[in-house]
C-alpha cells in the first residue's frame, strides 16, 4: 500500500471552510437551516443524528430536529414534508433512514422539494446527476469524490467497478464517475463471477455490507480500493474489503473505520450550504 485514504483530515478541512462560509452568509442575514426528521427510535439512527446535530452546531448551521412516533402514517409524514417545502426559513430537508415499514422511502424522496433535497435522493436531482447537470449529490457519493480529489486520484480512462446498485451510493456514484471519464461497471450481490470483473479493475468501490467480500485474489497489483461497507464481526467494525490481505497489493485504500465515514456528515452539511446559496441566488 502506497497511500492510506483516511477521511478525517479532509473532513476537518471541509468543516473549517464551512465555518467561514456560514459566517459570511450570516453576516449577509442568511441563516442556513437544515430540518432533520426522525420517525421511530432506531438506535443506530440516534447515534448518527447526534453526530449530525453536533457538527451542525460546530459549523453554525441551524439544525431543526423533528421526531415522529414509530406508528406515524405515511400520509402524516408526507403532509409535514409538504409544509416544510413551503417554509421559507427551511433550506434543507432530510428524513433519517430507515423508516418504519408502513412508510415507503420512495414516497419521501418524491415529496421533498428538489431545491431542499439535503440527501440528494429526489428523482429529479438523480436524473439531473445522470445528465451531468447537478451539484446536489448524495452525501456518501460526495464523500467518495472528496477522497478521490483530495488524494489526487485520476479517474479518466480508469476501469472502475462499483459493487452495489443502491440509489444512495451505487447508481449516483456511477453517474458522477462517468462525468469524470471513468469506464464504469456496476456489479451487485447477484453478479456472477464478480472476481472476473474486479481483477481487471483499476478502481474498486464496494458498498454491499458483506465482510470479506473483496479478497486478495480478486484484486490486481496497484488497484485503488474505496470501501463504503460497514459490518461488525466479533465486535470489530470492518468494511467489505479484506483490508489486511488486500492493502499490500493496493496503490491506495480506505480504512474502515476512518475512511469514507468521517466525510459523510461533513458532506451533508456542505450540501445544506449549497442549497441555501441556491435559494438566495448565490
């Protein structure tokens, strides 16, 4: 391994830059405000929401938290989102996932106004992303791009395999990497002979949630590996890539934890500021 793609340093830089940017906006009478909606009491969500709240406070974003009980109907939740769409004091809206089974996440994505879409999951924004016409990007995708840019990884012409096809990471990531002239293949849990694809890849990005999915024999020497997976094994947090065996062959690789993760919340805050600027013609 020549390069460890750790995310804490670029995340800290984003945070410091956001502080300055938000201070300037506030001096002009603009107060960036992000509304975060929680439905139910998922324990993992509680931890993530606390991290979001703390970072929002640190950079100066006004974070409005709304909590709904687990038995909230889809109609009630969507009704509240429609109200927030019309509220000029709210610049960004996001609903913390997962939501209870009676609520369809797709309905949430379709209801949040595209101009207030903090998560970047609106069908309109995702469509614009495929056209290369949007800077509203899902936070995890923005985090991956930040690592690529911060560490000077050139994507043009690179044979890139993305493992995972979610609308949260895999599909929008493919769109933005195609704009950077990468040659992109999307694989997933049902892909036959995955190793045949990864062995020829210059860049491998995995977001499946399966420990030891990518092993040493599946990776060529000098590949770049970005691990978005989050798994627990014997109490230890790890990604999809078998770090200890793969790292010696890699040109660059992310650790888990400490790679993409630290950048995700910072990327969300950056998106809230982008939305605020757009709404004020900045």
